[in-house]
C-alpha cells in the first residue's frame, strides 16, 4: 500500500503581511494574497534562508579574467553624512507624528490612504519594524515634522515652545530674535533628517515602484527639497505625479474616489500650480491628470460671478443657490454639512481654473518656449481678464464669508480640522486657499510683463545707439514697434494695479489662519510679495499708509516662517525684514510728525525757525502721506488709530485731529481730513 501523499509545503508570507503581523494566505504562480488584493497593493515576497547554513559552501570553478572593470559600489547620488541627526527613538518619532497635525501636508489624501499612522502605532513607533517603503515614508514625515517640531533634539537650548498647547502663546509673545534663533538652531537637524530620508528612499527605490506609500514619500521629499533647492529639476515631484497617474484609475475602479477626494486633490494640485508659476517651469499636472483627480471642468468664473452678483442677501442661502457640481450632500443635512458642501463647490470651481490658468501662463506667456517669440498679446489679455474676474469673485466671496467669520473669535489652534462647533475654521481655510490661488498667479504674470517691457526697451536702446541690430540669443530681444511697446506697457501697468490690490488683500487674509503654516512655497510667495512692495515704495517718495500696513503684515509673516526656515531657505530674511520694518517705522514717524504740526500753538521738536525767527515746521521733514478713504490706521508700530464716523455718506474714519494727508479716493461726509501737497504751508 502506497503511503499517503505529503501535503504541499505552505508558501512563505508576503512582506506586507509580515510587516503588519497578520495571517497571510499566499497564492501560487505569483497571484497576490487576498489582503494585498483587497487593498490593491503590490504583493511581494522576499525569500529567506531556512535552516542552518552550509558548513562547506559550494565551490565555484575559477574563471580566468582577462580584463577587470571596476564599477562604483553605489552608482547613486552621494549623500552627506548625518552627524547632527537626532536619535530616532520611539518617543521622538511619536512626537513628530503628533506635530505633523500642525502642518498643511498632514491632510494629503495619500498619507491617509497609506495607513502609515496605524502601522507606526502597531510597531510602537519603532522604524526598524516597518516595511522598507513604510520606513521611507515615516522618515519623510519625521523630516517634514522637524520644520515645526519644538523637541530639544531639534531646537536644542534656547527659547522655544514647551508643548503643543504652548505653541500659540509662544508665537504671540516671542521676539523676532527668538523666532529667527529657532530657525537657525533647527537647520542642522532638519538637513540631517532630510539626508537620511533621501538615502533610504534611494536605496529602497521609491521612485521606481508605484504605490501609495511611495507616492506619499515622493510628495513629502519634494516639499523638503524645495526648502533650499533653487534648480529647475524636480525628480521627486515627477515620480510623485507618475505614481499618482498610475494609481488613479484603480481608485476610480474600486469606488474609493468621491467628490470630497476631488476637492482635496484640487487643493494639493493648486500648490503644484503655484510652484510652476513662481519658478516659471512647466506644470507637471497634465489636463488628463487634472480631470482624473479633480473631476470634470466646472462652470467658468464669469458664470459663477454672475450668479453671485444677482443675490443681494449675504447669508447662507446665497451660497447654497449655486451648489450644483458637487451636490453630494442632501438638502436635509445639517447646516455644518451643507457648509462643507458649499465650500467644496467653491474650492472645486476656483482651484480648477487656477490650475488651468497656471498651465496657460507657462505654455503661452511666460514659459521657455513662449519666450522664443514676442509676447502673445491675445493670451496676455485673456489671462488678465481671468485674473480680474477672479479678483471680483473673491471680493464677493470674502464679503459673504464675513457673515460666518465676523461673529467668531480667531482660533487659538494651529490646525484647521473639521470641527462641527467651529464652521468658521473651514471658511477661513477655504478663503485663504482661494486667495493664495489668485495671488500666486498675479505676481508671476506681472513679473513676466515687466521682463517683456524691459527687454523691449533695452533692445530699442541698443538699436538707437549702434544703429544696427545686435546678435539675438532670443527672438524676444527683437526691437518692437512703438505701438507694440505701448500696448505691452499698458498691459504691464494694468497687471501692476491688479498686483497692488492683490498684495493688500493677501495681507488681510493672512490673519484668517493661525500661525504655523510651514510650507516652503508659502515662504517663497510671501518673500516675492514683500520684494514687490519694497519696489513700490522705492518708486514713490511719498509714504503710503496702506502700503505700510501691507508691508507690516508681510514682515510679521516672514518672521513667523523664519521660526521654521530661517538659516535654511531664508539667508536674505533678516535684511528683508529690516527694510520692511524701516518703511513701517517711517510711516509711523510721518503720522506722528503730521499730528504734532496740527496741534495749534504746540511746537514739535522737528520745527525750525524761519527767516523772521519764528518756529515753523520744515516741509521737507513731512513728506506727503497718501491714505485710502475708510482705512484704519492701526499699525503695530504706533500709527494713529482712526475713529469710525457714524454720520455721513458711506463708511469712513475721522481722525482725532486734522492730519496733513493726501486723500486717495472719494471720502464721505464727517471726515476731518485735509489734503496737503507735502511742501507748501497752505491746504486745499
């Protein structure tokens, strides 16, 4: 009788089931196990040697080598040694995952889909127990969290927050030197952690194998590279979009992609659009990617503006009337759910068009190929019209949003998480995102028109001096006709006016969110707007109080951002802050001097004797002060605070004493302003 056949030997468990310490049911012939198939993950099994090793390993026959070619042991990039890397203890790793809640990157859909937060808790925050790809993602998260961490191993000795709850009070009371000092002490630890993450990512090959974990890791590594990388190439971002492009069809096929996901992806694709516009590089997100991740194209901005302008009642019903593209919550839902639906619709519409406009800016106006020819005036006019429409739309939305924001106190949290008791947090975050999309396109568009105008002017000057054309490196250097130059100059002036308004609005919107937005692209955008304001101040000898208010807001924001990035991406932060504060101080001084001069028999210390020996103010010491009607002069450096006027036509502000100012715009009755040219002793 034949013995019964032996049961087949069980196949080894796959790597993911091993890492998660769950029962695996391996399948033959390369078929993924049921758990990996259910989660749509790559099922791989690393062979392990079983039993004792051979006492006498097999000897191979000697091979006569006729030529020896020495290859490098590690053909990849050479990473710097990480002497300053903090020890990755479970306590420090847990701290970094807690701190990540303070950062906008925390809300990325890929991080939630990767289950990294659950897996790291299962592994008791020990990185060596994670799967290699999950370990790379954990290192990337730790590196990103180090930009906001207050752990002693990151900030060392010196003034710093002591806990998450203490962060708010620290930002409110910390001096400029304390904030800059935190950024300087943070730099070595951040760079060491980033080197460790880059090294692990390269050794694991996260760029090559598409998966949710690898896509999330590439996304975070690209953000960390943007901190101080000034090149054009973005290899991690390219791999990130390639992985997402591969995985997106599976999300739709499995029903894991909904309207909420489309809105979230629209917000994160917005950051790619702003990076493309600021760096003047092609947009990595193709139209197909945008449709796959953000859904179909919504109505144009003009239609949305028309619908909003027809409604005069600034209430919740105003917004609900045009919630159509993303109507995935029934009308019977709670007010909070309907607000989520409403804001999702507005975000989806505006952010979708911001991405499309960024692509248009790169391909038709400011890109390298577009610069091979003279300015496409038709594309520039279309782009300027879209920016103007978006500005009017955002103005309407911010006005209606005050219904929710105006009745609430500023949040004492560093997060904007969904809180049913605080629907204003969602409105604040959404208004900020919409404004960032608008201002992120305004300044690059103006810079391109400025470049085109200056280049045409230089070409005309060379032609007038030499009388002959110079060798052209770029077709855009060709001399343009006077009529064409006049049109380009007109477009530049219109874009400049739009940029001035956008800078003022952005400075006001910065107060909607609590401090602690640690994205590198946010710093680069604020840095660019601050330089734009300084250029505006240099062109006009008069002191513009509205411009001073804007510069003060940007100065404060750069100081807060320097808490994370000073010494890494901000070597010019201190000189820039000094220039901004100097202009604000000058505006404050001018206001005080103007107030002193108008106080009757009182003679200020700035007065000087005239020819008759009497004391009078020197006009040169009081340059003309330009203010806008209805502006509150409440600057942090001591400008006089305006008092609202109850009577009169329209809303305005009356000063306690008449000031020698030059009014810009129509002012209603009840104002005690008088216009002064800054040099004469008479008033108009």
